[in-house]
C-alpha cells in the first residue's frame, strides 16, 4: 500500500500495513495405495508504515485414506 498521500494530508497512518508477504512450501506423497499424506510450511511477513515489522510461521499436516 502507498500511504504517502494520506501522510501528506496529515492523517495518522503509522499503524497501517504497508507490505504483506507470504511464501508456502508443500510436499505430498502416497506411501501405499489409498493413503495420501501432505505437509505445508508457510512463512508470513508484515511491515507497517511506521517501520514496525513482524513475521510468523506455521506448519500444517494432512492425512487422507480413500475407502
């Protein structure tokens, strides 16, 4: 987001998000017939107009059996 015009107008935008980024990596496999596994890693980053920033990561797992 580009908050320069709002700052020029005197608005308080320091707590607004300027950039958001994320990336994901997925891996899926089927070790035997009818069974499927998956894992996903996600990384998230945020930067605010006032220079504050933050990040987070998560890992998710899935398993599926087809009858």
